[in-house]
């Protein structure tokens, strides 16, 4: 499957930005079959980054998927299903929506706050899976003409530093299960630093035991902290730029890890 992503690169000054829409999704399916990774949650926050102020925040829970316990029990977040149900009952930010309702609400918010850029960590994945979702349910895709600011790209000012490399090496033995295998939380199987939001936030807070919630709305909070920390040292970033493993050198021999 061809992954959808904006093709026009554009360098911007982060200091000039004001209203941004931060997005983080949680999906059904498996990364081994990318076509199955439709979102069951779209976490969204509109933030005035000049004032460091959250304007509005929502968790769009996809009714079609969320109400099907068999589908939900096959997701990466299956163990968090009870947590989501509790939030649905007690937290007004969490609501069930149809694809049409999600599309309409996002479009209205984008128009109201003149949003032309979404922010996400590993934004190519979020952008592509949402595009696939809206196309699958034959509703207007709110993100079709939206630029993507990827915090993985912006945070290169952190992740390509010697200090970050040393942090990852120092904590190489911290591990968890990834795709059915036990792997380091800080060094990839190919011997490069990890650039996940969890790893970067761990570095920023100097807490190697930090674990990401892996719920969309909550994870945006740490991604915004990564955005702010990176923007302090990096005024300019390319929109619609997706970083790859090739951007990072091998710092550990995979055969000796």
C-alpha cells in the first residue's frame, strides 16, 4: 500500500507559529499489516504555542471500533480498554463519534482557529492512518490539505546530540517487549538511538523508567513537551519531512548489544 503523505517540503520558523493542532492516534490491527491500522482513538489538542495555552482538547473514540470488544481486544491497547471505558464515563473530553462526526468537528475547529499544520510524533504514521480511515468510511478527510510538523524531525537537535547518545548508551539495559521481542527502550536492534517520544521524554526528564501511556490524548502532553524543548534550540524545521533511520549513525555493534 502506498503511504499517503504531503509531498511539498516547506521550511518554517517555529517561533512564528501560534495555533497548532497536536494529534496522536491509537490503532486497531497490527503494524505487520499496515492496512489494518485504522485508528480507534484520535487524540487532539489545539494549543496556542505562543501563549503556551491549551485551547481545546478531545479524544475522538471511533464508535464503530470501540463498541466492538472483539476488535478492541486485538489492539495494542487491549489492556487499556477498561481505562478507556472509565474515561468515557467520567471524563468529558472522551466521547464516541462516527467518522462523519469526527470529520465535521475537526474541519470546524480548523476553520475556527485557522489551522494549517498538524503536529505529531512520527507524523507520517498518524497522517497516513487517518487518511486511510476517512477514505475507508467515505467522508471528507480534514487533513487532506494540512501540513505536518513531525516532532521526530524537530527533535533531531536533541536526538543527534552526543549527550542524548550517551544517555541512551547509559540506559541500554532498560527494555520492554516490542513486536513480540524484548528490546532496549533506548537503542534499536540496528544499534542506533531510539527516537520514540518515550525515549526522548525520558531523556528530558532524566527518568529512564518513564513509560508512555500509549493513549492518544495523554501522549500528546509529552509530545508537546518535546516540541517546546526542541523549539528552544531549533528555530527552523521542514514541514512534511519524515525522518528515517538513515539519519542516525550506528553507535552500538548490533552483534555485541
